[in-house]
C-alpha cells in the first residue's frame, strides 16, 4: 500500500470521526492533548504507544509535562495528514 496525503474532503471526514483531534494551525497536521492522573500513567501510555508506532513505522511528535501528553501527527514523507495518522490517532484514542 502506498501512503498518500489525504484530500481536503478525506481529511474533513476522517477528523470528524476522531475524538477531539484538531487541525494544527499553519500545518497539515492534527493534534490532541491527553491528560492522565499522574506522570506514571502518562509515561506508561506513551511507552505503549511508542511500541505500536514502531510496529506501524509511523512515529508521533509528542511533548510530555507531568500528566499531559500533547501529540501531533503528520506524515512527513507525504507532506501532510495520511491514513497512517488517522489510524494512529484512533489507536491512541482507543488505548487512552
């Protein structure tokens, strides 16, 4: 399967079916902030997601401070949001 950037319409439909993911202003990317009880839960979730991302060969941009993890997804190889980003976003939501 060749991964490609989603069209504007495909992007609208895909993002509408995600939980609280938003388009990043000035970028062809989506982002969401996940909030946990504490650092241990946040870091444990990040570790689990890192293993999934590695299997997908699709790695998130993320930032962690204590109990918050800010995730940004974009497929650099195609220059924007792809099906891989949507798939990883759905997985992150499911495992949250």
